[in-house]
C-alpha cells in the first residue's frame, strides 16, 4: 500500500525493475509511535549486521542462499511454494524490519511451544508452517537445504542477540480493540484510498513480466486460511506498523482494523487442516472473533468456495 506522487514514482521504479527497492523500504518505513515512558523492563534494542558483513566462506554461501530464498521464494524454492508470495512480503526488508516479524527476533525465540500444533517447535518446524500456510505450499522436510539456508540466514541476522531475549520490534504490534467493531465497508474505503495503488482494486497485486512486484491479498494466489495473516488481529498489527509501504504508522488503529477485516473478508485457499466441512473446520481451528473463516461476509460464506490448499491453482487467474 502506498500513497502520493512520490510513492507512485516508487511503484513505477518497482515495476520497471521487477523488484521492490531494498533501500527504499529501509529508508522510508516509519515505525509506530513509541510510548512517552518506556516500561521498567523494556525489551532490548537490536540492529542486525549489514549485508556487507556476510562472511565469504562456505557458511556465507548458505547465508546468501537463504537471503535469496527469502526474497525470491518461488524462484529458489519452487517445490515448496504454492502461491505468488515471498517470505519478504510479511517480513519486510529481507526480514530485517522491526515490527514486521523480523527474522533476527524470531531466531532467538525458538524452540518454543506453539498452541497451533500443540508441541514445542524448532525454528525449522516454525518455517515449515510458513511454507504450508502463508506460502500455501508444502512443508520442506526437516534438514532440507531450503530450511538450512533460511535458518542460516536468520542465525546470521541475529548475530549478537541473546538467546531467548524478547527484543524490541519482534513480531507484529498487538493493537487494542478499536472503539468501533471492525467493519468491512469502512475497510473497503480505506483499501481503495490507501492500498489499491499497489495491490490493485481487485486485491491481486501487480506483476511485471514474471515477477510479482506487489503481492495478492486474497484469491487463489494468496495465503491460505490457515496462515497467521488470516487472523484479523495479526493482519491489523502488521498493517498498522508497516502499511502503506514506506508510511507505516500513518493509519489509525481503527483504519488498520477495518482494512484487515476487509482483506480477510475475501475468499482464499482452503485451510490445509480442513476437517470435512467448513463448520467443523471453524469449530476446530477458527473459533475466534478474529477469524472470518466460516462466517458470512458481504454475502459469502467464507471457506465454502475456497480452492484446495497446497498450491494446486498456483498462478491461477484472479477471482471474478
């Protein structure tokens, strides 16, 4: 999502080159406003090393491969991806940007118990879930070169960070519930005004040649119903901190919640944990006010017309 003539110019540059400028994101993404007084036990501040500091040895080769997979996932890990997204779409600036679930904060947080699958996950297991849900693909086997490369990249980005340290900027901000309940219609207005320039009026993003310059936010080429971003609260926190791209923190909390409701109020690929019916799947995995799965939104029972999970419709035409 971008606004203004300067942002339109950035879009033109991105389309011409087929990639989003790395430096533009780092230089222009604003962080949400910080509290006037920090808590007594504030999370530790951290800055990852620059790319120029990557080692020039065999380990450095694996780190560089991880960065390539992260930024061009479909090109470098095609066996495991099932949509048009890259890791960088949800973890901006190559996994560096604070408040965008940065890799350096994630790496030092694992192993950890996750209620989503009911056991302690290693970092590689956590990334398997990203491929399965956010990438709507297949989980690489543990020890696969793609996971090893991504883990190496994350490990290197976390150079100097303490293990099990709650670093400032980890994850996405947790937004308080808004004064008004999130609203699809209001969210649609915010989307048209602040998001459609990059993601299209139909939410399918923009492509240049074979490159997906801006990601689709719903439909068969987006994340599936099992992804964390399909949770309205998670999407709202990400949007508040990072969108419009380069202008994070400029939307109000209400606008962030509303546009998250709108984006996650559209059909997308099925949850790969589908339990036989939409009703049963909602009861088992989506029984939350933060999930639209199994709800009727804008006249559509979401999940009932979802394409199969697993990327069987990769690069399918956008929904009409």
